[in-house]
């Protein structure tokens, strides 16, 4: 869809300020100079945090993962004459009764989840968590039918004797899964879900940022939280140390802690014989959060990053991200995807079952660039899945995040020329009505123009309410405090300036063709000319001098020299 831009061959950097600086190709060289995103962010990040985000674990009994192990459990351990799935039913029934008794004794809500398209389990759990009064405990038990891997009995016939015998084989089945939603004093919200049928696989889901928030509160360190991260902290060094303290041992301990408190499918005698749960890594999200010092320009900056780096998914660049050689036999599709949820765009790069996602987290107090590597299969990196491999996988994820920032390039090219915009940026009178200005670079005006670009694709137009719902996240605020009167004020000035028009006999508006062009032009000039131009001409001198910077430096010298000559002549 996006296509692949052609690679640009650059001259050596020293040619910019050396003897070749005045040759005709200097201008094309200037337009192709690019800095890495890591270089640009170096002086504009107020807080930088590397942390595990979401960690999804598989809890399993190692001896019960094969047909032979199942036969050994029932015959050698429990003393059955024949291993059969009929022996599994009583265990499952006792386990379900134990869960129901636990729910009754703890006076917990037990709900049946609807299909995922109708409701998100996390949203339902968040409502119950908000009403949970204790500092720790189970606050909800949910039930849902999901597919699991299990074992069944098949009747087979001996070809020599003709007699039948039961045969254990691996298959899949839809069974009830019980979700135990837990608030832990050290890890915050997490859940453990058990399959209600043999071999009673379990899943554990926890969040590293929630663990960090809990530890910061325990140590009394002041901080401001993002919805899933940290926006600011009084002690950044201590914050990073807490992030790094999330070890496999601590994760295993919190799982064992709740395993002792929750209903258990296996008897104490089974566990004493070695039939105990172990943990492996199903999914690991390694995040790098960089809080920007200029929230109002964070979104524009990130859109520029996306525009300049649509070729990140090419095999030659992906192998730089993960330090893995890619050949024709490497599985997976190599592509760069830009996905927009609401008004927030995200950049995706895939490698096998691994994915790097980059997006902007914006709130009222500021915004943060989140770079996140998700590892869904540790074998992609020749590393085992057991929990003790977490440090090695975490190092790969964090390295991929950093390498992405080092590979991403941001140039200062501008594809849209400059034009006069006096009538838009100053108050004016239209049909006898005074129209407020659309002031260039004003955050609210730029957000309104962002919204117009989105609404241009809506054939039915948009309403006052729709504008508010799109404008609020663009400004990093909540829609609730925005009044209908404030939206009416914005709609009026957009209409009288000719950017939108009202649909006859309705309260809906559509974006005019000129309105779309103005919105695109304003944003492009601000993002691609004004900000990068000021950065080149006003920033402290760096190791590379661009022609634009050299020209301004020379201008200062010429003015000083002229003043000196005029003074001497007088």
C-alpha cells in the first residue's frame, strides 16, 4: 500500500563543510541529510525508562505434556490398570467444585464472559477492580469457553489378536477456562486462568509497569503515571533500578503464592510426587518509554518519523534491528505497517513471530514515545521458553528498541511550498460578522486542522460531538470538560473562514476542498519547514554544519563586518 522509497546515496559528511561546499550539488546534498531519531531525541527527553510491559506465561506440568507422561501419571503414580480419559472426569469435576466453593466462601462475583467481539475481559475486570476495597486479594472470577490442548482415549484393535484396547492421544477441545483476577500488593493487577480439563494448563498475565508503580509507592518516591507507564519521577535512577529488579525469581514467587491460595486441580500427594507447575514465556513485551519535553509537538514529530521510515520492514533493515541474518528461507512477511486507532497512529515492523511497535502515548500533562518489542516465540532467537531465559530475551527486546531508534532517519525536507496565510491567521470580518483568527502554530488550531483531515473522509460529515471526541485526544485531554459552546465557537470560525460548510437542514458539517488543502498545508509547513528550520539555525553548533546553518553563520559575520567598516568610516 505504502510502497518502498528508493534509497538515497549520501556523500561523506565532511564534504558538506569542506572544499566542495559551493559546488552545484550542495543543495541536493543538504536536502538528503538525515539524523537518527535517537540523535534528535537526545536533547528532548525528560524521562527515559526501559521496562517489561506485558508478560504472558504458560503454567504447565512438564510430565503431563506427552501421551507417555499421561499414561505414567494414571498407571504408575495413581495405580490405575489402564490409562483412559474416563479417569480424567472425576478430577475435573472435583476441581470445578473446588472453584465454586472458593467463590462461595470468598463471596466473589462469578461471571460468564461474552464473546470477545461483544466485550473485552480487561474492561470488565477494570470495573470490578475499581470497586474492590482491599489492598490485596481475588476480586473477580470469570468463565469462558476456549480451546485447549488435551488428551482423549481412542479405541484401537490389535491386528493379531483382534482385541480392542484404549489408546491415549493428543487433541484439542473447547472447555471452560476460569479466570482469577487478582490484586497483588507487589505486582498490582494480574490474572491466572485455569483450564477445567486435564492436564489443567494455566496462563499467568502480569504487567511490569504495574509492578513498578507498586514499588515506587512502597518506597515513597513521587511519580506521575501514564495509563501504562511512568510520565515523571522524582528519582529516575531508582525508577530504572526497580524496573530491572523484576527477576524470574520474583515472578515465580508471586505465581506460587497465589497457587497456594487458589483451588488446585492436583492433590497434595500428586505435587509431592513431582507433578508441579512450571512456567514458560508465551509473550514478552519489552518497552522503551521516552517522555518528550514538548508535548504539543510530539504528535507532529512522530508523524514525521513515520513518513520518513516506511522502508523499515525491508529484510536488509530488519536484520539490523535484531542482529539476525535473513535469507530467502526466513519465514514471515517483511513489511512496514502504519495502523491508526482513533487519531493515534502506530508503526509496526515484523520479524518471524516478533513485532516492534512504535506509537505516541499522549495525556493532558505531556506525551511519551513508546517503542515496544513483542517476542511471541523465543525460538526465533534460539533461546528456550523457560522462565529463567527472561533476562536473555529482555536484553534482545531492549536492544531491538534502541536499534530501531538508531536506524530511523528524519530529514528536513519539505514537500509543500510557502504561501500567504494572512487572512487565516488574523481576525477578519465576513458578511458583517467578526471572525476570530486561526493562529498558526496554536495547539488548538493545529488539532482542529488534524481533525479536519480525518473528517474529510467521512461522506456523511461530522457533528459537534464528533469534533469534541476527536479534538480532545489530539490535545492530550479528556472530552468530558470540553463544552458544546466551545465546540460551537470552533465550528463557527472554521465555517466563516471557509474550511467547512454546514449540511443544509442539519447540524452536520463537511470539509470543503479548500479546507482540506489549508489543513494539510498548515500542518506540513509547521512540521516540515518551521520546526526543522529553526532547529538547524538556532541549535548549538554540532559536528556537522549544514549549508543553511553555514549561511546564517556567514550572515552574522557579514553584518558584523559591515558595522565595523561603517563605524571606521564615520
